[in-house]
C-alpha cells in the first residue's frame, strides 16, 4: 500500500482510477465537441454537453510548464524533494497536472516529451505519473 495521499474515488472518476491501477490512462471525450477532457467531470467544460465517453489515451505528451516543490503539504513526499510538478499537454490535446519522477530537476524543461510511468512501477503512484521520454 502506498504511503501517498489517496484520491477519493467516486462514480465520476472511477474509470480513470481503475485504468491507472492497470498502468493505463483513461480520459473522457465529449461527443458534442470532440475534445479530450482531464480531469473527470459530469459535463464538458468547453460546450457543456453531458455526452461524455471514456477512451484510452496514449499516455504521451510534452511538458508545458513545471514547478519544483520544496515544501510539500504531505510528509509522504519528504524523501523525494524537490517534487517536480508538471503541466502536460497530452497527444490528445488535454492538459493535465501531474508529476515527473526519476529525473533530476535540472534536466526538466518546458517542451520535453514525457510518457506514463510503466508498470509495475506505476502501481506505486495513486494518480497518473510521468517520466521523461
């Protein structure tokens, strides 16, 4: 069992969390406007349609922006400082906040390609997490 804070699972985010437990990234897509959506929600934030479907995303993207966190709000991260928090633009054009693991902070920069942490290492993290590609 991970010592990381765990997400609160509900009917809306259950498909995302179930996929991640298998090392996959599930996103929603709006049937109205066709846009990929992250984080899970009951309606499209772009066109307000409630016609959403789940699909398996590639798990690849690029860093849009990043921040180094030196004082996390949970002690589970204390041995991993600094935490590399990133905004990732996925190949599917959805934006998501996540972490980069296994990289030196000085090697991270905007524009670099990232991919999901592969299994079995992905089981360690409660939410989708990335490594440099």
